[in-house]
């Protein structure tokens, strides 16, 4: 069994949890209790950046490296992203420890990123002593009120005795139901005071999970069996159910599309795969969603990037529901995301794996939907992901396609690919054939530039035997290029590909298309010499600026045993297909037509 197909993560909601504060905590300082709780929760890796208010906790790591390893990034934000990359690829909560004030404010972006992308992250920050709070003391901020909107839970500890209980609760909340970030604010006096009282406490985590009755399952099974144009829409919530989903799709022969976070849950080399859907997604996937009479949405929240204009979304499914023979089935562990964006018709507030297990045994084998599958094959053939190859120079798609080809030819299957945000991110989604779940690690909902390298650091530390590749754009990489120091300090064999087009090309494309070509603040006129930059950190480096050297350079890049940075000098281009802002999902700009129009739909398919 491949690495990526092992179900490593299965976050189930909890109703009541007992937190037992054993006598071993009596007499310990708050800092010592936190350290022991991290050990108790089997934390093996933490990211920290020290400072006055958090030094008591940091001191607990002295001579304790064999218990919990700690890593120091060049910035608290990068530390948070590294912890998030670790959590995304291991299923274990990432842990970030920082000081008060700017330590906390620098951690806001990774907290929001983790919460938005359903990733368990625990952030422990120092705070000024309780008596100094509210006095505008040195490095004081109102940490809880700042972090509360971007976390599942934020809490300021006011009593040292409650620290063991609070730590238990933090881990449960971060990992239960839909995972996310938790922030614990630690006044300096609570870290240095001793625990004087032992208590045992219950706390509730209400997830709102519903357990459907047999009648509800029977209803959706009949819909699936009778649907003429069904399609699976798979989101991140299915990452732990890849094996079960593949079995279900093999049985039903229903085509499947995914969000970016779900790429690889179903093998994209399979004919039933439509690859990913949405703004820059596969045209066939977009058309299939719009023309489907039954959408089976598992573990997605219907983000605006996959729906387009919501008023024009999935029109045929809504018509089928009115006739009683179709609609939208929505399965989501978070009840707050059901009927929040799309008014779906058959809703299940349960884990995706539970839903799949309950329907797989009753759906019919390989129902004859020849016309629907022929139509989808027609769309896929007419509108593949494509680009115009250049005679001598490189474009981003050419480089990524060569990386994909060599990964396949070299039979490399145990890998993670991270990215920043921009054209390179979307083109990586398009031109890598994703075959294994949770192998693309990127910032989705928040779209954080600069996450590629710190994500890769967390991925590599959490998966030391796996190949980790950061496919990055120059604009995105420049945000966190100082993390080359971290790569070198911990001797991480990360492979960094910089697609350098001297532009923030995704925004530049919008300027050309929607702002009458007024190019403002998207050209990057003075990038560093990336080869020399890498060399200054004693990291192997190379450069490729033409098509003739590409195969050799990519081979060197993938086979070099230690860390390596390769700069690929590419041309700035549009990323197509593209659903314009405010347009319907099928009102799409493609490489065949540089205008937005409706293309060939189901009713116009050939015989």
C-alpha cells in the first residue's frame, strides 16, 4: 500500500471529555506543566521563537531535545506555517510557541490559514503578567480578542492550577470535528507560579453531528442508482477516506471531480477523474457540475472558487430536485457549513467515511450511463489542460509538466509537493497528475503567499523519508526566502523550484483582462540572484533558462540527495482556463476562445 493511501487521520467529534489532572502536576510551575502536557499528548516536534514573556516555557526545552524536538524559523509566521505543513501531512496537531506582542501578531496569519484549511494547530503565546495587563506594557497586545476571530478557541490562562485542564482542552478542540487553530495566552506570572491544587474536570465539545436513519440513506441510494448524470464532488474532508471512496467509485462508475485540497484522493490517471473544479479547474469538471442531475458533495464547503456565481450554480441539479429525481447531496462534518453557501437538498452532518460505508453496500454496480460518460469524454478531449509551447524559452507549464513526467518515469510515489500562491500554484494543480491523497500542500482559502518553503520544512520534518518539493513562484518565494537558513540549519533535503517570471503573474493577468491593461505593482524588477542566494546558505543551486537543458536540469533536481534550489527562468503568461469574477462556472475563458461564452453542453453532445 502506498504511503498516501494509508488512512492516517480520522478526526471524529467528541461530546464529553474527561480531563484528569494527576498528582504529578502538583508543585510544578505552569511552564513545566505545559511541557509535560506536550509530552503526554505525544508531541514530538514544536516550532518556537523565544522572547521575554515566554522564556520560562522555552527554558523547559533545555536538555530535553530527545523528548520534544524544537525548530527555530527566521520569523514567527514562518514557524506557524511550518507547523501547519507538518500537521497537514501527519494528521497530528502542529505546535507553535512564541512570545507576547509581535510574537502573537506575527502568528495571526498561520492561525487563520490553519483554521480556513481545517488544519489542527496549537499556538502558545507569552503575555505580560496579569497585573500589567491593560497598561500598554512592553510587548503587550490584547491577544485573545485579536486571535479569537481566526481560531476555534482562544483563551487567556489566569490561574496556574487550570493549565493541565486547558492544555487537554486545547488538543481536543484543535483535533475534534473539523480541525483548526487554538490559541492559549500565557501571562508570565502563570508560567512561573506553582500548581497548588489538583482537580478532575469534564468539558463538552459539541459538534452537532447527526446520525441519519435508514430511510434517509435509502432515499439517497435510490437517487444515486436512478441518476442519469451524477457526479462526485470531493473535498478535503474525504482525505481520510480515499480507499473507501475509490471502492465506491469503482462500483458505481460515477465520474469524480475534486477541490484543490482533495486532489489525489481519487487517482487522476483514471478515466473517471475530471481533475479539479473551479476558477482555474478542468473545463470538463465545470461543465459536469453544471449539467449534472445529481451532485454528491463529500467533505467540501462549496468555496466560491469552485462554484462561480452561486445564483447560476448547478442549475440542472436544482431542476432535477424539483422533479423529484436529483439534486445536491452534501456530507460535511461541520454542520455550520451545510446550507451556508449552497442550499443543498439531502444533508448529512457526519464524517465522509461513515456516509461512504453506509451507501457503498447498497448502490448498484456499473449502471449504464453511456451517454453521460461519452459526453464527459468529449469535454475532456476538447478541453484538456494545455498551453502554447515556446521554441526556446520556458514557460511555467513546461517546467511543471517535465517534473510530473520524471516523477512518473522514475516511479517516485512517496512525495509531497508544496507551493506558494499564484499562477505557479494553479499550474501545479493542473499539470501534476495527482495520484495520492494529501500530497499537494498549499494555502487554499486564505491564499497566503510565501507558504511554500515553510510548509515544505514542516512536511519534511514530519515525513523524513519522503521527497518534499516546493514548487514556488518568485513573488511568493520572496516573502519567506530567509527560510533557506532553516533548511540549511536542519539539513533538510528539500527541493526548491523557483518559477521566476519577474512578475506576480496571476494578478497581472487580471490587470490585462479586467483593468484595461493597467499594470500596477505586479512587475518585480529586482529579484535576487537565486543561485548566489542559495549558495550563501551553502545550499546546492542551479539555473535553467531554455528548453534544451530542461530535462537534464529536472533530473539533477530530483536526484540530488540533499537540499537543492533550481531557478527556472520562465515567461509570464495567463493561467487558463479561467472563470471570470461574477461569472457562472461554465462561463469560462479557455485557451481555445479568449472570450467568455457557453460551450458545448450535454444536450449538444455528438451521437
